[in-house]
C-alpha cells in the first residue's frame, strides 16, 4: 500500500522537500542544461529573451556565470530596447593608446564621503547587490548573494522581509533595509549592519508600495516578518511618518541613535523632481543616494507601473548628478544607480552619466538561471519561480544550492569586473572613479532613417 | 424641541427631543447615513473564456527522446525496495504542462508560461516556441500584447501583476513616449489595495458656469451648472466598422448602466431597440437633428457630420437639436483639417460637450498623435477662458489601461473606448485596425448577455483600479484634477534631450 501511495504521490506531483536522489537529478539536469546553453551546444531557445534582456544577453550572463569570462560569440554588452544604455556607446582611444589590461586598474568605490567618523566603507567593485526580501527569494538565494558579496568585498541588501539568522555569519556584507512595512526591522538587525538602507520607493512600482502575495508568505517568512502564514503582506506607500524632508531627517536620526556608525542610504525612485529629493536626502544626512529607475526588477508589480511611472535610470542619473554639482555637494555623497542596469557596459555608462556606482538585482538572478519569465510572484502554479530563485516553496527552493549559487555569482562578478577594466583601459583610465560624469567619453548611436 | 435639533432635522420618535436624547439620536442618524454610504466600486468576477486567445507558447516533445529518458531513469533509479517514483516521475514543469494523463507524451501547451525550464533541462527533445497565431493578432498599433492584456483584464477584472521588470522598448512612439510622475513622500491619499482614503474617478459631463451670480435676495441668478456626473472617466464609443449590432448595443447599454457611465450608440439602433436611457448617448447625423426629440431620457445626445455633406460646422443642426431636446447636445469632431475652427465655432454656439475623434491608431489626418491633438484642443479652450464650460471627450488609439490617464493628462475629461470592447468580448479582427469605418471584426457567435456584461465590467474595473494606481502614485485625490496636468507627466524625448545633451552623436528630438 505504501508503495502504491508513493506512486500516486509522485504521479500527482505532491509537493514535498525533494529527496536526495531527486535533488541530485534535478540540479544536475538544470546545471548541465544551463552549461550547454551557455556554450551554444544547442540553438538558442526561440522563446527566450525580450527587448531589454535579449536571448544573447541572458545566455552571455549564463556563460559568464559558468566561466568567469566574457563570451566572444554573444552580445554581452547591450539589449535591443532602442534607447538609453542600448543607444550609448564608448568613444574608445585608438588601440595603441589603450592601457594594459591588469588588476592595477582600480575598481574600488568608497561609500562614505562625508568624513563624519562613521564607517569608512570601500567596496572592491563599483556595484553591490540590490534588496530582495526573504519571501520574495529563498534563504539559499539570499545566502548565495551574501556569500558572494563577502567574497568580493561588496554588499548585498536584505530587502524588506526580515533578517534570516543565516545572514549573521556574513553580516559585515549585508545592508539592512528599512522600508515602509518595517518587516524585520529590529534593534539587532539595525545594529548588525554596516549600512542601513531606507527604501522610500522602488523603480518597478514607484509610489505603490510592496506586496508579497499570500502564497509566498509561508510559515518561515511570516515568522520573520512577525505575521500570520499565508496572508498577503503589504508594504504601504509612503512611510506614514514621513511627509517632509524634516521627517526624513528624523528617520535617519533614529537609525543613528541605534547604530551610530552605520552609513545611511536612501533609496528613491525617479520622479521629475528626483534631483530635489536627492539634495534633500543629502542634507538630511544620507551618505548614499540610491536612484532606482523605472525599468527595474521586482518580485511582483502591477504591469501598468513598470514602464509608465517615473523615468528610466539613464535619464535620472545626469539630472541628479548635475544638480548635486550645482548645489556644491556632489563630492560629499555617493550616487548609486539601479533599475535596468544589466551588464558591465551598463555600469560603466551609468558611471559616465554621473553615478558613482550601481546596484544589480536581476543580473544576479539571471546569473543563477533566471529566464525572466515574469512568474516570480507565484505564477499560475502559485509556487513561485520554477528555477527555485524567487520562491520559498519547500521543493523549488532546493534547486538553488548555496555553494552553486555563490560560485556562479563569483564567476559572473569576475567577468563583469574584467569587462569594466577592459572599458576603462580602452578609455585610458586607470581608476573607475575617474569615469564619473565623463559624458565626453560616451557617444550616442543615432537611429537609422526609418527606424 | 431643541433648536439645534430642529436645525438638523432631528425628530425623536417618542416626543420632543430633550438634551440627553440629542446625542443618542444624532449618533443614530449619523450611523444610518454612514451605513447608507455607498463607496463606488465595480464588482468584478472571473469569467470563463468562450473564445480563448491562442496559447502564448507551443510545446513540442520528442516522443522517442522522452521514452529513452524514462527508460534510462527507470533503470538508473528503480529498486524494488526503494523505487524512487518521485525521481522517475518528476517533471520539469510546475505549471502542469506535462501532468496530463500521458505526461510529456501529450503536453498541454495552454498551461505553458514560457519559463523554459523544460527546454533547458531537456534540450535534446523539448522545444518551446512563441505561438505565431498569437503574434498575428491585431495590427501594428493594437498589438497582440494589447489584446492579450485586455483579454486578461476582461477575464479576471484585476490589475495584472507580474514579477520581473519591464520587458519592452525604451520609451517609444505615441503613448509610450509619455511617463507619468509620482511623488516620493508627500502623499495626501492612497487608495486601491491599501484603501484608506477615497480617490475619486468621477467626472462631470457638460458645462460649469465660470462664475455664479446672485440676485438681491441672495438667490442664484444667471447661468447654473448644466452637467451630470459619471463614475469613471471612460465611456463606450460607437462600435467601429461592422461591429454595430443589436446584441452589442444591448451589452454596452446594460454595462454602462451598471457601472454608471455612458454608451454612445447609433440613434437608429437606440430607437429600433428602445434603448433610450440616461446612460445612452444616441448619435445622430446633423441632417437628422430634429430626431433628438425621440430620446427624452437621454442626458447627452451627440451630433456627427452627415456623410456626404461638406465638412464644416452645421449650426442649424445643433440649434434644432437643442430646440427639440432637453439633453446636452454634444458635437463629434474628427481630427481632420479645420477641426480647431469647427470646435471653436461649436463652443461659441453653445456646445457643452465636444467629442474628439482620431483614427484608431491615435492619429489625426495630418499624422499628429492624439496626445498632441488633445493638448491643442485643451489649450485652445483654456486660452479662450472657456475650458470649464466644455467637456472634452476623446477617442482613438486608447487600447491600454495606461492610455486613459495619459489622455486625460493631455487635456481630456474622459476617454471613449472603441476597440477594447471588441477584444474584451473575445472578438477577432481581420486586417488593419486603423480606420474606424473599415474595422472588420467578429464577435463570438454565442454572445451571452450576462457573460459579455461581466467581461466589460471586469475590463472597466481593472482599468479603473489601474487608474487608481497611477493617481495614487502621484498623490492626486481625484481624476478631475488630472485633466491637462502636463506637469504630472514627463515626455521621454524631452528627458533625453536634457540627459544626453552634449553627448557625441545625440541630435535630439527622438532621433
């Protein structure tokens, strides 16, 4: 009878934690499959990719995550969105004037420019990992990213979903996010972090708050968020204690009291007055202004919000950069850009437009297998990502094992850094900080007649 | 009785109202008023498909390859004492594509969401392809993406929510070149899923006087408001092309009544089917203006130019219609050469509602897109100090939920829906969808009234909720305040000019 029951359960696809044999089989098939695709052993899947993340961009990211190198037969630089980063290029020097490709090309980025005695944090690469909450992704994904961040002496944000205990082992690389629902915001999690990130808004859904669908708010997720399992969880918009820059300043003061050494990051989206918001945040005490553009990723957002509200990051960076310069505070604050930053080329372009560095989110997920099928919020199955990324489903989350995930991200970051150095040397720059605001090193690819 | 009680009309049921009863009684009445308050809401309910769209994806599985895999896995994993059914029968799909009675041998592509896990996991014998039948739907403006979104909205009545970010092109032509603004912290209101305060979507149809006049007794004299209110800033327009039918007229009439909006219907259809009602807008040719008297219940009647007559403003028809009907008489004006003059003449003659029409790609006859045309109409009236005396309705090119707020920002009071009705009802089209008169559409053969009403109601509920999201993000409390608020929008072309100015090769102007 037990055998028959096992057979029926398997036939009906009963959801349980996978056995070792199933885990081995599935992860092997998935990893082998990604490897084969990355190396072009099969034709590109016809249904893969979109204008922002083309099939080649996804497969090249897989290649980089497999090898730590950039591919020579796939476009790993741009998408086909017909604007923004995809229409910008670099004005490289003549080949004879290029610098040697070497580790001496400096990619470090200091994050505290206020000289106020708080944490002097310098990351080795000019990007860090964006917030993805526990609940929107699994602990395995969080830990893969956090361990990789530690390895690269950079950072990763918790997102707003609490602080799984596993994160304490890499706490020096983990930013604690404080968002409008205050999920997981506790004295301990504030004190553990080198940087506290206030999330005012998210580029993919500016002005709309957050929403974790009930199906993904399982027992562990609910426990960390201080909630009831399988109940939808909203992060309202905006902070209901913040209706002015003065209120915002009080927020930052509160964190300073709890963790006097922490740097303060303010994450905002990109409305027309984003320049004013940035300056206001600086005067309120922010060390980092983090702009999240309208083409950014999300675990769930109304489709109408993704493109139509607020501006793409490419258009917001120069606006804020120039305004901070005009106000005379540009060198006292770190400007970080996210929301549609996909590649090393995008990172370099964002910096040339005026950012100091970038935040990556979707790129990390693509590196671990994401095909951008848009079912992160649960999809028709209600279980979340079939690749095991944006899910806490007891079976699916096992498809991403921490060692494997961290290794892929390590490789990916190595390739990104290599390409960033490649760009810098071809521009004759020995330091990524020299690239900031150098729009003279960019060119715009004009549209052909009839395009 | 207490004087204060008399002022508010309180009457205790058991005799004069004493001071100690006053509080209780006023609280009771207050509660009754509160309980009786109906917050406007569109009741949506998921309905089944009767003519489903083609699947998004096609899934092919090589039978031999699958058989080989199963055999190999059975040999590898099966042990009588530990048969590993979970491994042997595991499927690379969480959506059930391979969970039919015969598993992967007969896949179920309608369940495929395109995650491609199966194709990555088993590249030797599984392929997922975009379905060309879906891609063929619509035309260059109303794409299969618009049609699929409308279909989903009409089916579920919900705001479409997905993971991952935006997947399309950067900016784009038409409505895609406009972004709406948001407010980072200063927020007077928030509705929708968090629902603390009301955001109003009601709009007024008709005319407001620019000022009020009072006589020596303090009573109103002079002009008074001549308008009525509908609850959503969209109405149903005349069905384009060959879609005008009694069946469809009955569906849009009853739906518009249910959600408190308007349905423009051909006057002959209205008369023939006795559909005269406050929510129905009979549309008459100018030459038939005298027939306006046949629709005593209509609050708005629209006049259109008579086919075959020279293009121009026909004051005679307008005056005649006003003479024989108490309804507000609106004028339909196509964006063709001389539309500005015609509009101004109509307004000068007393027209309170102007219904502007572009082609179904949102273009005027000179190729200008509706965002510019609506803005020009709005500004013309504004410059003349007449904007609040006229309601601007407009249509053409409105095929997505985001087009509604963008058209209103451009200057309209409310938008008119045409093609979305066809696709909400799972109709199909053949050929170009540009010219209204030439739309060749087919509605499902069995158009059940209840089903169709619910589909249209769902579409309206979804679009209204999406409008609330946009308004909520801006911190705007009512859609009336969005009209002509160009400052709450951003034009990608202008932003690019500001951001990329000085970059080699950038010439501006969207080039």
